[in-house]
């Protein structure tokens, strides 16, 4: 059974746009490559044809997976979210207890994560550690380099 994934309106639109691009532009590009390779003669010894067919198979697999994700995608109604604890779409300001550095992250779905934009996945170690926590709590989060302590300073939308 496929897993339900939650997205913002913006994140869901990106996925739909990507699927449209793959179906309309990439499919036609690969079809042209296959046709050009077929025109070059004997298909049994045609590496270009084999490569184009393989690319077509990978594209169709990618399209299929993206369609499955979209079929199981749900848009989050931000107005119903609880502001008292960190949830998906929460903007969480945290302080590293060891060095006093503060960071602000928006908790998002895996496919919307973008560290440069301050968006971390709820499936990441820090994201998992923050989920369900409240302002003032100090949490121990296991990261690849060990365990870090973070204090939750603020939660907003």
C-alpha cells in the first residue's frame, strides 16, 4: 500500500508541473531519439537505439512513481494546525545548547526540503526530533556526528 504524503499547495504544484514536463517534453524528446536511431538501420547492432529505449524505460518508471506520489498526496490545511507544538509546516526557531547558535527551519515534506531556503524534511534527523515538541523543551537529537541538544525557542506558521 502506498504511503500518504502531505504537501503545501506550492509543493504539490511543483510535483504536478514536473509530471507535466516529463510527459509532454521528455517523452517527445526520447521518441525523437528512438526514431532517429531506428532510421540508422539494423536495430540489433544499434547502440543509440538501445540507449534511447533504456532512457525511455527509465522515464516511464519515473513518471509512474511520480503519478503514484500524486495519487497519494494530500494538501495540508494550515488553518487547522496546532500552533502549540512543532508539526509539518511549522516554522521552528531552535538554539544549539552547546554553542548558542540559533537557527530557523520550516518543517516540510521530504520532496519540498531545501536547506538553503530553510526548509528541512520531517523525515530528517532534526525534523523527526522536533516533531511534536513544544516551546521551551530541550531535545536530544541524534545526528550523524553524535547527539546534539536543541532548545525550542519559538514555533510559528
